[in-house]
């Protein structure tokens, strides 16, 4: 029997994951990547001896990564080394006012207890519930393809229905009263791309991932994971072609017969797109698109981002590898992202200084800094706006940490909405895909299998199970299972 050819558009985490599973199942797999390197949004910037992850910087849910590598009879340790971060991260709430989250749960409970008497025991109850939800999510939900609602309705999930009505914000306030502790418990759901006030409380399983599974760092940065998956894919026979942008999808009798790139034509029996879902459908005739422009426009997207990659000529003292600056009003910032869709006057922001724990990311006695401001998709993006916010961030860091940074800047590079659109064809320049709100959970997300084209499939953060690196790995697995089911 002839080996079926599969073409995969894009080489992000979901595409690389799918390529491995499909190659293992015996398909002839070719990955076409628009940019010069694999990884999709998880690319790398190197400059003057500094190394920056352009995209994801948090390594959470290590069990998902290990499950992926185990499926190929190997381990992550055969490709990269992991360090558990201590502290996991630091949150600033004001001038020289910060809380560090430890690398073990007992110390975290004590931190809570020191701030609010009795909260340590309450945190234990909260995490026990989060642990149960994590087990349900991993075993009963996220590895399901979202073809029909009965995949996720069973006696376990039925008993949790109330947790899809109650929000994270409401649940957290029932456990702790201190505003800073509430923000710490609300923080992990930001990875899901939605406000705590709009996110079902069931998603507190992210708190279990945070406090119990820990925050890790692959030596050399998150791009080491991309390199590992690329190496694994190629060892399984996957052909990866970079600098190859798909410009046309050829259709015959409601089936894909091949794709045309900027340089060649690739026939295929099955097409899988890990690229932007909306963009991929624009390459189809209108009659074969599943979702209209108004459908996409009405969806709640996770934020876009304004990012800066900065080289400092000294080591910084008053920050941690992952440092969050929650010194401003979160609700006011969130309103600009999800409601008014404009730039925040004084946004919260996140900073990563990988060279604090990883000497490979900066020259000796220097520091690499990555700064991220969550913003609304499709906001105006100009050099002047970028410069304004960069100056604001540097001023606030100096005020909040009490450390001089501005005069120690060697260089900076920026990345924002226009770059996301240009590099990834990202819808409205979003950075993280569709938010995991109640009406955009699992079966209510865009489908992995096209309803109008017989052999067209999708994976990644705009479909099941959702945004983030671990969900992207899972998306690649479940779409490969779906392809095997129908082909």
C-alpha cells in the first residue's frame, strides 16, 4: 500500500509534535516553515554574545513534556538539561515590596501564612482541589479531540459543572483575603489568555502546575526544546524545509491535493496546518472556509505583546529569573486588553533575566533581559509607542527595585503587533491564540478537522486544547490520533 504523504504548515510546538507522532505511525511527513528556523513563535535572538528566547520563556507542566518524549522511548534529559528555579518567580507590588514564590510547596504555604494568618491551611485545601482538577484535565479533557461534547461529560466532570460557572477570581477570594495573595493565585490563569474574572474556576489546576510541579528552565533557553523536537522529528524521517511559505492550497473535489510555496509545489494526501488558523483558511476558496470573518472578529483573543530584548553591561541584583511587576491596577490594564482594546496608561509587565541562572545566555558579568507587556490585539504599533513604553518600563524598574538600569543598557530590540502579523500571519497580531473562556473551552473552540475539506486538519493554540506550550504539544498528539482515525 502506498505511503500517504502529509504536509504540515508551520514548525511550532504543535506542528513538531504532530510530525513526530505521524512519522512514527508510518506517514511520509514534510514540514514547511515560513521563517529561517524551526519553532514558530519560539524562535531565538542572538546578539553580541547574548541569547534571548523570542517567544515562550516559562517551562511549566514538565510531566507533559516527559509524556511526549516517553512516547518515542526517550527522555527530555537526552536532549537538554533542566534546572528547577528558586525562587520560581518574584512579584513586585510596589517600591521594594515583593514576594518570592519558593520552589517547594511547604515554603510557599509558610509565605502565605506569614502574610495572612490561617492562609497556609486554606492554601492546602485550595491546592488539593486544584490537584484533583489537574488529574481530571490531563486524564479526561485535554487529550480529547473536541469532536463532540460527550468526550468531556462523564461522572467526574459532571460533578465539576459548578466550577465552570464559578470564576477563578470569585473562588480565590473565598480562600484568601489579602489582595497580594489573591493576585498570586490569579496569576497562573493569565497563561490561558483571559481575565481571572472570566475564567472558570476549574482552571485552578494551573495553580497546581505552578506550586506543586514547579517552574523550570532548560539550559540555553526554551529554544533548546525546539531543537530537541526538531532533532527527534528528523530522526523519525520527517523532512523539514525552512524559508518555505505556503501561498496556495490546491483543492480538488473538496480535498487538498497539494500546496504551493514561494519556491516549489508539494503534493499531499493530507494537509495539517499548525500555522494561524484564520490565515490558513484565507488560502481556501470562501465556500470551503469553516469560519467567517465575523466569527473570528467576535472571538475573545488572548493578548498580543510588546516585547523588548535588552543587553545590560552589569549583573542585576534586585530581580529574579522570572519577575512580575504588579505595581499597577490589574483590572484597569485588563480592561484595555479585553474591553476598550487600547494601550494601557500604566500596564503591568513581566521580565525574564535568564542569565541570572544560565551563564550561556549572556557574556560574563552582563545580564540578558526580556520584557513583556500584555496588550490588546491589533492596537496601533509605531516606533514612538514602543519607545514610550520602553522608557516607562525602565523608569519603573529603577523606582521599584531601587537599582540603576538605564545607564547600563548596551542595546535593545523590540517586537510587537506588526511583527506577529508579518512573521506568523497572526490574526490581529495576537501572541497566544484564543483565550480559554467558558464559551471558548474545548468543544467550543475551532475544530481540529475541517468540516468542509475532507483531508484538512489544524493544530495549535487557536484550536484544541488551547494556548501555551504544553497544550501545543498535546494538540499535536491529538490531531495525529484524529488523522490516524480517519486515514
